């Protein structure tokens, strides 16, 4: 009979399960940004176009005066 102090430890699970949030967070952020852009691109035609309408009109006059050259 062998002593427990000399026995090798039991092998652990070779593929430990990882939680969803323990994976590469940078990849998840990039995926989320890409999905947000995709949703915005799909939804934007449904929102409709916007345009600016200028309702005020103003007349502006500009006068240029150039002095003659002095000989």
C-alpha cells in the first residue's frame, strides 16, 4: 500500500469548461460593434431620409473698393 503523499495527483479534466464571459472580451466587443453597425444599416432605410429646408431668405450686398496704385 502506498502513501497518499507519494501518489501522483489525479489528472484534471483536460478541457475545462469556460464561462461565456471568461472568453476574450475584446473579441466580444468587436462582435457587438459589428452587429450594432449591421443593425443600424438594416434599420436606416426604414427610418427615412431627412433634409434641411431653408425658409428664410436674405439678400446680402458686398461692395469691393480697390484703391488705385500710387505712381
